[in-house]
């Protein structure tokens, strides 16, 4: 008797199926696979484990064939659109016609230059000279306007994302841009089918991240992504000065517009999802959700050493006794990971109509998640560090760098470390700006005030800096909201941490990336969710770490304390 078939049969020739039929078949295989994974007794019935596994392999093979067919079709459509746009580029060319006019001798000749609205938009011009006899007119230049062009997608720079397996239109592990991720999320949502009550569907989409050349012109034919690329280049400093005369001419001609102007769909994103604190720590895989460890002893813990002189031996008694230290067991400490999550809910129709919004909100959520996770690590470092303060006598450069050198020397001295033993110092990301301001107010130029310059200087003392973007809870290391009125000053209570390398471990228990999440409740409200979380924490396994609060003032002072320096420090405190 032929065993029961679990998965829907996949035809040999997939070319006969439409796009919708492929999507439905793919969704059916995915749903069946989920039921088999959950050991659905009603579906599996009397099948043996070997039979279930064999059919699962067949189902996976069919699913991968469908994914490959969908990818091939998407690639073919994209290639067609690209080649069509290239072939039809001639529709964009502008031809300029120069008309030479012969005027009768008895006619009153009058020269005039008429600029036609849109003439400044000409990029490549084919000049044609035509002799035309006209009774009474002057020589004029007319620019034939360009023909309209369909909107083209703009290829943006990769955003640091990689495509998940089975994702339509993308090779597994391939690099994806921010726009690719947004489009993939929307496509994945469209490929899902309605689910029954109590049944949810989860689709992993990706794992984890332009130019305004001629005349800053936003053309209707270009589309939102091309508009965004132009603005990006201007913000990067390509041409931030006064607009060219051609731009001014186009702006003045705006009074004659007879139709609606170009819509702007872009979503400016200036945030970063970097994790400098995490990346600076030694990582430790905590598959069990945490670690247990015995805190190490320090040099100060040792009492079982001494000296007995010959005089002590002659005196005898307790003077000649050699004591031996008994090592007691130290209580085992435990550090568990915490869950740091991010979750967004989107409307189906809204995300389809505005993929730029999906991209922007996804990027912002990733940045907010990174900030929260980095703050968790800084909280752990601060809690395990000895809090000290320092008020330097001079400007920011002398005071802060002096504090770092002093703290490093103290750690090496107390623990009998080698002079070249590596130490790690963590400083706020705006530290180079503070030192630059201090240098600008002084008469010296001692070293490059950049992150690389500071690292090069501290490397002479075997200290490696990390510049963190966030802050521990209540640390006040993030420059606050700028309100109208007085410009915000840089913080002068600068919090930094210093410890021997390896003192802190980054505990990584993995990530849970669900990508697209849909269930019967979300289907009812025409919504879907994007959900992901990481399981992480920091564990102190060293002997000493310092949390230093340095009071610094960017006054440019390099001599002994003066009334000016003290007043500046008081004003900024």
C-alpha cells in the first residue's frame, strides 16, 4: 500500500504555472512543513519516521525548485526593464535647433534672446543649423524639451544585510541594500496566504544595512529613489554652497509651472547601527543562556609570603615562624543573558504603497536596538568598575590624556603587570571633538585630533581606545536635544572606563530573527510584524576595572591653573 502523501506534489514543468500559482504552492509546502515540524499527529498519521523524513526531503526539493523558478522570473523581468530603458534612452535626448533668420534691408532689425523654460535642463545637444527666410524677426534659440521617461529604480549602496534561504529574487547569502530589504519584506508578505485560527506564519527575510550632480534638479521622470540619491550626495559635501546661476534661473521660472511638481518619497536616515562596545569585548558563546565562573584573585589577595632573616632564626619562636596562607573556596558567580528585542507592525497596503517608509522605520528600529543593547553592556561595565573622579589642572587635552596615562600606570603598578601589557579604554564618541575644540583654543598642534590620531598616541602607552556611541543609565554622555536659544555645550563631566584586556566577556547566546510574522489576528487587521531579538550580556571576569569621571574644560590651557581656567570649569560644570 502506497504511504500517505504529506506534501502537495510539485509539477516537473514549473513554467506552466503562473506567478500566483507558484506563490500558493510555495505557501502550501511551507505550511505543511510547519505542521510536520510540530509533529501534527492528524497529518502524519501512521507514517514511520523514515517515511516522514523521506517525504520531507521531497517537499524541500520542490520548495527549492519553486524558489529558483521565481528567482529566474524576477531576474528576467529586471533584465528586460533594464535593457528596455537602455534601448529607449534616445527618447530622452534634447535637440537644439538654431535658426538663422535673414531680415529684409528695409526692416528694422532688433536683437532679442528668449530663454525657453526648461532650456537649462539640456545635457547633450545636437546642433542643427537651418536657413529660414522670415520677414521681420530676430535670431532665436529654442531647446526642444526632453520626452518623458518612466521611473527607474535607483541602485543604492549595500546596507550590510544578507538574504535568507528561499527568499524570492535573491540568492541565499547575497548582499542586500536597504531598498532590497524593504522590497523583500513586502514581497514576502504578498506571497503568504490566509491562515486559519491559531495558526501563524513566520518568514525569515534577511539577517543582520546618490547624487545630485547637474544643478540640483529633482525631475519628475526620475522617481523617489533617484531623488534621495541626489540629496545624499549634497549632504556629503559635494556642493553645499550657493546654487549655480542655472539653478537660480530654473527657480525663477517656477512661476510659470502649469502642473503639479515632483513628489518626494525619500526618508532621510542618518542613524547608525554600529556596536563599538560589543565589538571591543572578547566574545563568549553562552549556549546555555549564561555562564558560571569563579572570580580570579588579585595580587593583593596573597598573604602567604614573607622574609625570615638570620637574626629571626637566632631569636627563634614566632620570629622564625613561616606562615602559610590557606586558600578558601570563592563563591561561584553567575551571569545570565538578557533579551534585547525590536518589533514593528506595518499595514499591508501602506507598506506596499510606500516601501521607503518600511526601510526608514526598519533602519531606525535597528539603531534604537543597538543603542539599547550597548547601554546594557555599559551598565554592566560600570557596575563592575571602581568609580573615581579627576579634575585636571589644564585644558581638555592635558587633563584627559594625563588622566588616562595616570590610570594606566596605576593599574600596571598595583597588579605588577608588564609595561607593554595591553589595556582597554572606552571613551565617548565626541571625545575627539572635545580635544579639537581645546586645540583650536591653544597655540599648539601636537598630534592629529581624530580617533585614529588619539589611538596612535595612546598606543605608545599600550592603551587601545574604543569610542562608544551611547551611555550607561544616567551617564549623561549623549548631547541632548538642541532647543532654541543658547547652543548646547559639550559635556565636561566625561565618563570613561579602563581595564586590562580580557577583563570583560561579551556573552552571546544567539539571535532570534523571525523576519515577517503573521497570524490570524494580524490578518484580521491587515497587518504584519517584523520581529527580532538578541540574547546577550557582559560578564566581569577580571581583577580590576576603573570608571573615571574626568572634569575637563576645552579652554586650551597648558600651564598651571589660572583664574580663567577655573571660571571656565565652573561655568561648564
